[in-house]
């Protein structure tokens, strides 16, 4: 490959895992991080200002299913550690593998271009802008930092406070106020529960589409261990078994007044929460249908009912944003960008992505597996298939994702257990290709052929 100098953009879990794997291959690594410490979205109050971490945030996947294989979480920790513990864990990981010394904190990447044989990376640090050349670039900037607001905005005017879940830290601002949370994801549930202890009256929880609510424990064990036990089965069978277990344990979401899930378990990401069902059954959180319009100090819902509201929290997710890359590389929609094995850009594998995926499970084992695949390639041990074979593999993966997940980010979707198991096999296959003398394929080598 010949790539030795690599820029890694971002020092969250994906960037740290990438840097560690690249250093293991003996490559020269520079990590560019806009914040003042490693940890990404887990590092609350990071100087970069992009972390959405809040006081009550904990893992929603158990530590045994979340930890890096190369750096297990302490056995004495609870099954679902707090965000502060996870941030400390990532900082220790960074120190343990020599990554911290490679990070340039306070560096905001503003442009990544390929004007010639090398990549140029432009980064702003304070009042200075520095441009350097690299043989390869790893994009690990995450996709849970650019808030997605309702678009188009709901009709009408709202006289109260509107905020996004990204800006939530603690329930203090909700004290004595009537609160509406819009959304059905993990953050929406956490915020609704937190607010219900201080708000004036029950918190309203609104959503047009439902989701499966999975408690953190099923039958005395972390619930995601059930998924691990079923991983060998086809996903449709896994879905049937897991949904039956879930219905037996907690009942259907409709039992709690929530909307019917829009799809089956393992299709749409479930919401993991022990506490939301408790607050619903006690009337401290009350489910409402989707918002129809805003009306001054009231919100009108799709069933025609209306409620007085002082605060709306839009827990409506995040956009995938890669502002430093031109559309030449990302296309019109970064969510739909085709990548081989969700890592390698099809036009140039020296532009790689770690963490640009949506997993059915935890993120850390996924980015660790991606980082090892990437490092094997840039280190020269792993040969990619031909460009035609890569494109065909992407088409097959996309078609399968559409059949399973529909039109909700199908290009980004990965089945946690299957994907994490597949990438080591992919490395072994690429090592065999390299041993047979297979070329490292790029558009230029394909054209010459």
C-alpha cells in the first residue's frame, strides 16, 4: 500500500480505536480533535461543545457487550455504567495504547481534499489554520452531534421554550413547568423520566410511530445477552423468538398507551429503558400521539386533543454531517454514501470511515472491528477485492438492508453480531488475496487494466 502517514479525524471511540489499530501496524498517526480531551460524545462539557451527555446518561447496552475486546471494562463495574465512567474508560484506553500523545486537541478540521497524490487536511486551531499532507484519511467524527429538528417545522407558533435533546443536561430547567418530549428513542425516554420528577403535572411523551421498549434486564440477566444467544439464527427467527420473550416479560407497548411499533424487533432500533414503563404506569408520564400543530401556549395532537405546554424537547435525532468533505466524496446525502464493508470509499480506499454506521447493538465492538480491518489494509497486509467486486458487495448489502429495515438509513445499517463476526473473516480473506499477489485496487489500477 505504501501508506504510512494517516490523519484520523475525531478522538471519540471510533477515532481512538482507529488510532490504536493503526499504531499497532506501525503507521504514523495524527488524531485531530476539536475538543480538549478524548472520549467524543461521552466526554461531557468537552471544550468542543458537541457532547450530548447528560447527568442520568448510562449505557443502554451491557458492559460485556459494549467493551473493546482489547481493553475490557473492570469486572467490579455495574452492568450499565454511567457516561462519566465510559468517558474515563475511553481516556484510559487512549493512554494505555499510546494514542493520547498523538492527539492534537483544539483542532477543528475544515477541509479534506485530494488535489494530487496525497490528501491535504486543513485544520483550524485558535486563530491559526494548518494544512498538512497525509497518505490516508480516516473519518471518525461521529454522527450524533448535529441535531435534527423537525423539517418542515410544525405549523403554528409556540410561545414557550423549545430545545433539542442534544442540549439537555439535567431536569432543573423543567421544574414547575409543563413539559412535552417528542420522540421515542433512548434520550427521549430518559429526559421524560427525569422531567417527571420535577415538572408541573405529568410529562407528555409524543410520537407518531412506536418502538419496542426493552428493559435492561430480562429474567435476571442483561437483556442484550438474549440477543447474543440468538445470534446464530436467521434474523427473522431471532425476531420472532425475541418478540415473544419481550411480550411475555413486559407486554406490548400499546398496553402502556404508547403507539404500536412501526416494525418488528431487530428492524427498528428498540428503546432500552427500565424506568419509562414505571413512570407510565404511575401516570407521571403520559403518552400522546404525534404533534399536529403549535398554538401559542398549547400543542395540538393528531387525534384532535390539545394540551397546555411550557417546554417542548425535540428528541428527534441527528443528521449525518461531514462538513469538511466535498460532495464529490459524500454525494448529496452522507447517510446514503456507499462504502465497502462500511469502511472503504469505493472511489479511493485511502479515504476510510470508522463509525459511520447504525448498529443493532453497541458501537464500540463495531468500530474496533472496523479499525482493525482498515489498519490491516493501510499496513499492507490486507488486499481489497476488485472495485467491481466491492460495488457488487455493497449492492447486495444494501438490498438486504432495505428488505430488513426499509428506507430508514439502509446503507448505514449493520447487524451487530453478524457484522462483528464477519470483519475478522474479511481480514483473513484479504490476507489470502495479498499472499496470492493480488493488487491493491484503485480506480487508477482498474483503468490501466
